[in-house]
C-alpha cells in the first residue's frame, strides 16, 4: 500500500471512529500509532512518536496562555458579572420592542470581552436572560434562540480561546488575532441586534414580549450594575491594553487577568462554599481536554505529513489552478460542515494543520484567515446534530416546554446571520485587518 493511500485510509478511519462515537483525541492518537505502524512496519515506533509529541507539542511556555485565560473566564463567570451586566442592558433597552433580546446581545458582548468561552456565556445567560424574557411574554423559541445566537460572541470578541488555539497552531501572533477579532465581533453583535429589531417589527407573533416597565426590570440596582460594567471595562483594558501596549505577552496577560478576576470575585463575595475549588476543577478539566486534543492532533498531523497528504493537497491546488477565493470558499464550507458533527476546538486541530501549507502557497494573510476560521467554526455551535451551545442551553434549562428542536429552530436565524457576516469579512478583509494595521 502506498504512503498516500495510507494517509487517505487514516482520514476515512477518523471519520468512521468519530461517527461511531469515539472521542476525537482518542481517535487521533490511535490512528497516529496505527499509521506509523503501517508506514514503518513497527507499531512501537508509533507509540514513540506519540510520546515524543506529548512533550514537543505543548512544552513551549506560550501554551501557558490556555489555562490562564480559561481560569480568568471561569472566575468572571463565578463572580456574577454576566448577571449584573444583563441587568444594566435590560434597563437601557427594555423599553424597545424586542429590547430584551438586544439587551441579551449587548450583555453577552460585554461578557465575551472578558471570558472568551462561548459555553460559559450560554450557561450564564440561559439562567439569567431566558427567565426574564419569558416573564415579559417573549416566546420560548425566541428566548432560547437569542441566548444561543449571542453566546457565540464569546469565541470571537477578544480574548477568545479559539483564537488562542488557532494562533498556537498557525504560529501567528495572538495579540494580532485578538485585535483582528474586534471589528468582526462588533459587526456580528450589531447584526444580531438588527436581526432582533427587524423580527420584532415584521414577525411580532414569533417574538412576543411586552415593553418592560420598572417592575419588569431585573432587581439589579444601578450602582451595582454600573460597578459591574466598570469592573468589566477595567479588566478588559488591563488584559487587552497590556498586550497591545507591549507591557506584557499574551501569557503574562492571562496571568494578570486571572489574578485581577480572582480579586474581583473575592471583592464581590462570589467564591463562598467551595466555589473557588469548583472553578479550579473546571479549569483543570477544560485545560487538560484542550492539551490532550492538541497533542493528539499534532501527532496526527505529523503522520499525515509522512504520508504526503499536505504536499498532495498543494499539488492538487496547482493542478486545478485554484485561486485564493476558490480555496477559501471550499475551506470555509468544510469548516461549517464539520461544525455539524464536531466541537470547535477539534475542528481547528484537525483542519488548520492540513490547510496551513495551502494558505502559505496562496499567500493568504494568516491573521485574516484565522478570524474567518473561527467565524465558520462558530456557526457549528448552532447547527444540528451536535450544536454544543444548543445542548448546553437545553441542559441548563431543564424545561420540558422547550424541546431541543425549538432551540435549534430559534437559533437558525442567528446562524444564517453569522454566514452573512462571514461572507462580509471574507469579501472585505479590512473589517478585520483594518484594526491590526
């Protein structure tokens, strides 16, 4: 069997194992070992490659950015800043038809600016925004759809965990990626808010809701809400301003942000009854999961390189004379399709190493492609059958009146809106790169 045929067989095996329910990291590791065994006739060499990769893949100090930003996100989540930010946004937008949906988007954008984790946003605002919207008469489908849609801002508005992972894989400046995510993040938030207002005007029966009055506003005093916004602004300025100002590296920024988040949570009295230990355990679970995926994906990418698949991909591009536009269209389409069956991090770890040689050959800006990649991958958070954000919302609600199907249907307009924003950023790169330059 030729090396190329072995590489194709490994890819087909990966699809089969994932479809059978195998964990992505396990599937990647097992196929890497088997691939080396087929290529070199020695299965033990596969285990040696896996052991070597386990050290090489994450031995660099830059990988310290992952647990630090994850810890910062979970500490912010525990400090109830999301709840208080939503209270302020509700008071500002509550008197506009559909305003509570706009408030959810605005609060999620603020929350995203200091967490970088979409799943955290989905869990928090399911408990905060959905009950408030239901009390004011918004339809169940619209209520959960708004939360699902706006939660994806957590992976685009910096600091973003997905942008960090992409930066590590593509060896691109994380600071530049953070800056490049600002424009598309603001555009996506504005597009979501516009969608909600248009739906409230053209399809009021599907949206429902009444105008909020003082009695309907969440019980968050102005002083407490404004203090929360000030803390969010201070934390975001400290972390992002420190990176862009050259005061510290992204890894150091993660450490500073985690320390500042701990101070905020302690000052707000949010870490009682073992919550700090729960945050540390969550951080450990998330970090280990990401690192194991990175190790397995790195090993799999090396095996595919031994099989010559990246070189074959480049040869195919040259043979068909595919330009940058055609390549991007196919690449983003594959990412969106993968999002229907895989989680976001796994997609990055599988697709980006394969696409990097082609990106270099076509002279595509890796920062711009990184933002497009995250946008395309995030569409998968809202699409069946996997749709992780949808499942998180369903699990957090535990409401039999809102089945899983209704959440997917409610999130559909936001997924379509994301595709339009993705197209806009692809057509006009300055939306993203204008902030970097």
